[in-house]
C-alpha cells in the first residue's frame, strides 16, 4: 500500500465516524499540536544552553534534572490523588506558563554570572517540562481510550503533535535572528494557554457516554465502570505509583525498556555536544542548527505516522513499532564509530528521532492502555519522570566515566551496539505481553 493510500485511509477513518467521536479525536489532535509547538520553540533554546555549558557539565545537568524529578513526583502524585482530572490539567499547564514568564523576566538580567545560572536552571526546567507536558497529555488519553481504540487513533493524534513540532521548529529557526531568547519564551506560554481550551473541550465531551457500533472510533470513552467517573480524583497515597511498579512485572519491564532507550539516547547526546561545539562556534548558529534538525525530525515523523497508519492494529505491528528505534540506534552507533562527523551525526539523529516520535512513542503509550486507571496516572507519571530522568542521570554518569576511561569514542560507540540489541529484544517481549493482557484483562484491573 503506497503513501497516498495510507493517508486517504487515515483521514477516512476519522471523518466518517460519529461526529462526537470525531470531535474527541480532533480536540486531542489540536491540544497536542499546541503542546509540542510550544515545546519545539523551547527545545533549541535548551540545547543551546547545554552546548554552552560544555559536554563536561552535561552529566551534572542530567543529575540536576533527576533531582528535580524526585522533588516533583510526590507533588504531582498528591495532585492526582486530590484533584479532578480537569483541575489537574489546568494546574499543571498554568504552572508551566507561570514558569515561562519568570524565565522571560530572568533572562533580561545584565549579570553574566546570573545568566549562567539561569541558563542551567532553564536546561533542567525544560527537561522537566518536556516530560510532564506530554505525560499528562498521554495519561489523559490512555484514561479515555482502551487498547483497541488507542491502536486505531493514537497515530493520528500523535500526528497533531508532529505538525505542532514542525510549526514550532520553523518558528524558532526563523525568529532566532530577530527575537531575543527571553522574547521567544512568550510564544510557548500563549500556545499552552490555547491548548487548555482544547483540553477543556476534550474533558467535557469524554465524560459524555457515547453509544455506537463496536468497531467505531466514536466508542472513544472506555466501556468500563470508569466511563462516568473518569474525571474524579484517583485517591490513594503519593507513593502508590512506586508500589505498583515494584509489584508489577509488566511495569518493571517497561522501566527496563525505557532505561535502555535513555542510555542509548544519552550517548548520542554526548556525541552531539562534542561534535556541534567543535564545528559551530556561535549560539545563533547552534540554535538554528538544532531548530533545523528538529524540523527535519518532525517532517520525517509526520511521514512515518501517515505511512504506517494502522500498523499497530496488526498482530505483530506493535513489536515492529517498538523495535524500529533500537535498530536505528544500532546502525547509528556503528556508523558514528567509524565516521564521527557533523553530517553523519545529523543524518543519524534525524532518522532515529523520527522513528522514535513517529512510531515508537504512540506504540509505547499503547503499553499503558492495559493497566489500571490508577497506574495510568501515578505509575505512568513515576515511570515517565523518575525512571526516564533517572535513566538520564545514571546514563550520563556511566558515560562520563566511560569517556574518561577510553580516549577513543569508537570503543564506546561500538560497545553501545549490543545494548541497543538488548533493547530490541525487550521491545518484542513487551509487545507480545501487551497483546496477551489486552485479551485477558480489562483496563480496570492491575496487571
């Protein structure tokens, strides 16, 4: 099936469904557009701050991010336990909007020392924002969609974020030479506020029961007892998510899957910092490079999302979706080990990130559709924050030591190939496990 027919099939699956169901998909699409459009204005600024700090400081920035996650997780868990879903969404995103306004003011300082520390804090904050902005979004969607519906719709909804990321990347690239850094930060603040309007609509319509055929996307509200109470607080304690991860083998394997991914990504990030710092000397040039790379990633992501529409609905589709990125990393490590140049890095990075965002991320979120509602917020929140950023912190410390121990980067790059191969094997295992749980459990029971 060619690309154009896949696009037609994807659009037809949305426009021919019940109007209310199509509205829910459209609202989710628009909300994710606003989130990632804002994030991709922020991201090149963060990368510029990281390069300015130097590769020798990156492991401290990753460690700082992990510490920040440890502080935020219990606060977020307490909010989940006490706040209705609609209130939780508003609190989280308006908190980030307030942070952006504070950074907008702080970056205007004339003191070089203050600016250095503001840049470091911004790097950590941007990492936290990138995780929570998307974690809250996908937690809400896995609460609304069941496994079958997620496989059918998440690719299309993710494309909304991709389009937003493309627009954000283009905006950051075009505005980098014309606006100051602090002025750019006002753009994502406005976008997040607009996104809250779409989130409110999604929340309102998702709590309205939908009656339709069993194969329609318009059956978007889960047909469980959670249908009408999905907007209520989850209750429980602030460490429930941690306890669930410890008890559930399925969640532990997801943690290992994510950790190996972070280990591989961190190694390429170290390589990025070293290569870009040696090749491009000015901040404006670096910001434009990262913005253009982000644009390339998002174009590839959108093509993949449209061309593989419906892949995850096939029996082995989820395994392919989860395993494509580890394969890309294996090739990237082997290639960069031989030719560590800027051109090779840019090509490798665009391809591996395009696969990750275009195929792996929607597939990864499908893994959470077969866990309990409590786990969709608390355990997923813990995994997406502490495990992911803990993976960054541990990986950065390990790799910093490895780079000091081995003077040649070739040794480290080649050593990462079997790590990516292990990641691939776990991807295949998790896909089979999810398929089994989807047929033997409901989303209202722990696994």
